[in-house]
C-alpha cells in the first residue's frame, strides 16, 4: 500500500489499517514521536474530478472525529492525537504524488 510505505518513510509506525468500530472507520492509525495520528487516505487516478483531498468534507471530518474518540475509548492512554489527510495522485505513467495535510482538526 502506497500510503503505508509513505508514512513509514516519514517515521510513522502503523498501528492499524482500516480500523473499525460499528459504522465508524479510520483508514490508518499511526504513531510518531508519541503522537497518535488518524489518517484519512484519498487517492485518484485522474485529474478530471479534482484533487483527492477535496473529497474530505465536513461530514467525513465529523465521522473521523467520532472514530478517533471511539478508538481512544478502546485504547486509553493516548494524551495527544490528531487527524490528518494523505492525498495520493496515481496518474498513469507518472510517479505518484503525495500531499500530507497534518492536523486538520487538533484535539
């Protein structure tokens, strides 16, 4: 998975992939330097419909916040955490382009 490799190269330890509780879901839960990261991964194979990160709307952010709270309930002890977006453009014939937007909503 491109997202996992990218984050690991940036010093993250991946704790969970596609973590779920009920209808709540987080693409990646990772840790770096004692900070817990909930990462929403969006990708596109074309530029025709905009950038991948544009698909993260207010409703998605609310669901990510709920999922983060649920995760903390299941895994107490984390003092600091944040929500991030990892945007990946995988255009045929081009090197994948990554945009990592950290801390879209700081807790």
